[in-house]
């Protein structure tokens, strides 16, 4: 049985708080009081938001510009958190790396500029593994983030701080980013909602690699409705990112309101044998799908042919790391943890043949998915093939009885959406074994975030969500 002892305002959904803000029934200052009270209580336990900027946040609340209050996605003074891979002007930004431990950003990322212009108030930066590498949030600057459902366990990565901050009620919305499940894995492990949007939907790539489409920024929230609100706030054309495109005419929030259970779901428990899955995860998700069928969904088992998916994903990922480190000075790269240094070395060793094959194969995989979407609304599969392991394990070495040798092997369910450039969402499918949340991943049609959010809402309704916020469950010494 979960409990929540934080300020009453922290229990509310973001959409409810924004409505109160619009009607002037609560003030941004009151929300900041509640947020910082909750942060002070739970941070010593979970270490989700190691960087706070209270003076900046309170000044922003006083200077809030209401001239944009009729814009889609207006947040009206809602406190939000930003992942510590994304600069916020005047705030410490470390990328979880000792080489940047004392760096203060002079300018904000364009997405942060947009969110602040739309009434978001940044209260702090959430913890991440070094440069976002890996599915376990820890680094040499701030240490590990712990799972709120059991503090012995991994909160997921790389947006682990963001997910834990939401699950514990520190904030109502928290920004994340995703390449190999960095947004989806922590959403699953912490029992919250995380949406990996289509490339170009929310900002774009990093400042050194603006044309790359595999790494995207996206919304994280406790509910699907809140995730849709945050997606509306993030959306819109941004000329500084060449892949950016305009927001849709119909709000994502409206799409969620129209959700119903009559979905055509293609389900794959292991993506045709590609991704290992523990029996307890598969059994729980099959139970959730039966609940969806009772609400009007049809579920078909599929085993999509995904030629060379693993090789393709790693080549694309290797290009990203090689580009990131290409002009970084040795005084910064010498701090890299071994797995990150190995990633960079792998990328630097790629050949033109490797890159050409990856481009050819990703096109074939995209065509496979288009054919699947001709008959189904979404592809459902596990977000992660296992429940959270001990935080002390950097990566999971065995899933579904299969021994794994690479530190990304346990995250294979994340590869498909990234390679194919498709939106994907992790939504809680209730509590599973040992009282831990289980995430169901839904992969949607190209630029199909509206339908994907509506489908996620159907899952949330069928499985009795949302799950939080909760007090951290402290286990062990």
C-alpha cells in the first residue's frame, strides 16, 4: 500500500494545477513553496534533483509574462524540472561529468526558452548518468538516483532523476531525453509516463549535432493527460533545429480527451526473439492486454521482421558518441567512465560500409513498421524486459534466462522506435510482482503522437492508473 505525505498541492495532476493557476485560485509562489518543501523532504532519500535554482525560480514567478496565456501548452506558472543534459541560463549544468562539475550555462537550450515563455518555472536540474550514457542513473558528480518504489533498486536511465522527481511528487512535469530508452526505461521503472516524440517534434539535436534524429527530447509526467499538456508546451517550429516542424492544429490534450478503448493492438512479447524478457514481465503485460480487450481492444500477436536492428542501432549510436566527443578537449574526455569511453571508441572505428548498411537497414525496418500500421494502431511490447535490478548493478547481465554481454543488451526493446524514427511511449500497466510498476511500451505511427497518447490513456484507464505520487519506500540501510 503506497502512501504520500507531501503537501496536498503536490498530489494534483499538472492539468488540474494549471487550471487553478489560470483561474488565479493558486499562485506560482504557493506552488514553489510546495515543490521546495517536498524536494527538501525526499532528496536525501532518492537524489533525483541535485541542482536547485530557487532564487531564479522565485524571480521568474514574480516576472511571469501572461501575454502568452492563450497559447497552446500554456503552463501558467507551473514548476517544472529540466534534465541535467540541457542548459538553463545561469544554472549549473554538469552533464553528470567531472569535467563540467562547475559549469554555469550562459544561455538556455531553445526548448527551455520555449517552456519558460509558455509559463513553466524551472525549479532545478535532474540527475543523469554521464552524458546520458546508460540505463542506470549515477555519476561521479552527484552519485546515484534511487528508485522511489524500493531504494535498493535502479531508477532507470538516463532520465532517472526526472522520473524519480515525478514519482515522489517533487514536481508536476519533468523534462527528459531519449536515444536508447533514456526516457522510457526510467518511466517504466518509476511508474510514470514518458513519451519519446518523433524527431523534430520538440526541439532537435544537441548544439554540436543538430541534424541527428535519433536523440530526442520529450515530456515525462505522472499521467497521460499531463504528458499531453507537456507535449503541447514543447511543440512548435524552432528554426535553430533543422528537423523541427510546426505544432499540430489540434492539441494533444484534446486527442487524449477523445480516447476510447477500441484499439487495434499488435503485441510482441520479445520482438520476434530479438529482445529477452523475464516471464514475470511478460505475464503481467498479457494480463494488462486482457483488460484492454474487455474495454473493446483487439490484440493480435505479431513477430515483426526487423533486419539487422541491433547492428543498425549501435552504428547510429556510435556516430552520435563520436560526433559528441570529436572536438572535446582531453581535459574533459579524460573523466569519461569506461562504458562512455568505449562508446566513443566504437563510433570512431566505424567504416563507411557500416554507416551505409545502417542507413539501408533502417529504411527496411521503417517499411516493415509502415506495413504493420496499415492494419494496427500501435505496436505494444515491454518497455524493458525486466523489473528494476539493484542500483549497484551498472547494467543487467541476464534477462529471460539469456546471458547478456553488452551493457546495452538489456535495453533492446528501446532500439526499434529510435532506429525507425517513430514516437513511443511508456505507460504504467499497474503494479506487478513485489509491488513494482511495470511499463507497457506503445510504438506509434510516424508523427502520430496524438493517437499514441490516446492509446496510452486507454491503457491507463484499463489498468487503474495513475500510480503516484508516493513516499519513497526506503529498504535496507
